[in-house]
C-alpha cells in the first residue's frame, strides 16, 4: 500500500504480519484444492459442487480423514482429489454424496490403484480379513479361501490391458470391506463353476470309446514320429522360450525339480489347485506354440499335422525335462 506524507514523499507501507501472510497462502491452497477437484468433474456436475458452501474445507477434511486412518500410506492430495472427482456420482446431490463418503476407504483404494506397496499391505492386513468369512462358507463346495484371494489380488491390484487396477472402480459409497466381500464371493463362485466344468469335461473324455481302427493307424503314427521328432523338439523348445516367465518357472519347478504342487503353492503363496492350473495352462500353451511352429516349418496337410501332434503329444513329458533344464 502507498501513502503520501506531509512533505509530499510517497512511501510503501507493508500491512499485515506473518499471520496474515500465512492466511493468504492457506487461502491460495484452498482455492487450488477446489480447482483441482472441479476441473476433473463433468460439466453437468461441476456447477452443483462449485456452489456447495465450504467446498474447500470439506475437501480438506476428506483428505485429512484418509491421512489419519492410514498414516503410513503416501498419497498426494492432488491425486486423491482427482480420484475423488472421477468417482463421485454425476447425478446425485453433491452435499449428500460428500457427507456419506467413506473417505478413508477411498483414500486407501486410490493408493492401492496407484501401486503403493504400503497401501497393499494395509489392505491385506486390515480389509481382506473382513471379507474372508464370507468365502470360508463356500469351502465345502471345493473353494479354498487362499485361492480365492490370490485371484482377487490379481484382479484388483494388477493393471490389465493398459487399464488401471480394478480397485480404482471402488466409489466410496459404502465400506471398502463390503465391496471386497462381494468381489470375493463372485470370484469364489466363478472358480467353483470353472472347477465343475473342468471335472465334467474330464469325465466325458474318459468315457469316450476308442475310435474304430485305431490300431491300424500305429504304422502311420510311428512313421511321423520317427521322421519329425527333431522338428518337434525344435518347435517345442521355441514354444517353451515364448512362455511367460512365471509359467515357465512353475513348469520347470514341477517337471525338472520335482517339487509338488503344494510346495510350489507355498513358494508363490497360493493354493495348489491354482498351481495345477498354471502347469496345465503352460503345457497347453507349449503344445499350441509347437503346433503353430510346425505349421510354419513343415508342409503337412491338416490331417497329417493332427496325426503328428497326436503321435508326439505322448513325448511331451519325455522332452520337457531336458529342454527346461537348459540354461536360460
């Protein structure tokens, strides 16, 4: 502020002490806080939240609730506000939405979606146990809680196809534990149905009679086996190298090292039935990769290729130990 004295000299007077300057900084922070939140909203919802009295203080209290509930979890305020704005319903009363929001749970879910390891640990320690009781009731149906939650971890905490982890879909309208409980039960029921389908398919396959004239094909299969074993070995080796690292490692531990499915499950902190599916999936992928490479390498008719794969399928278990034992 400028003032003019009796002698006509203009002087600049600085008004306000440290408390005033701190208040100004706080006001700018509050204004930027609401600005970050409002900019993330859709056009239709923005006006309703912008007219909400005391919006800056409400947003500050929501963020503070998350910090207080999860003091070891690191999450920037801007990241929380943007996540909050992307989760709030666009067609509901703003004051009611913010008043009923489970802010601490949303804070944790946001940090988990951003890959914070401390948030993941907090979710495991404090939230997953609250959902475990519902899954335990399904144990008599052949579903293990450990397997369910291993699938749930992969579904909720791992990005997929360039999309954020699915825990980012939690909106905070209800407790996070209840949301996880519903997701866990759905996962358990899906695993239960998949296990029933697999068992039914195995029973049907075992009940099928041998095809007529199967014995007459032995000469043809023996010819294919002798003349294309080297091609099969080369194609299988390439297919194994193309497997994802986890499936290749699990297959090697089981086939080469001779570890049981239960022992491997302990190493990966998952149920042995999950490891069994990993091993089966790796074997199927290796065979399919081998088939594709043989198609490219050999000029066989579809019938000859089918016969060759049927003939060499029995040699897969003989070939895997030597190929998986090779360095790399």
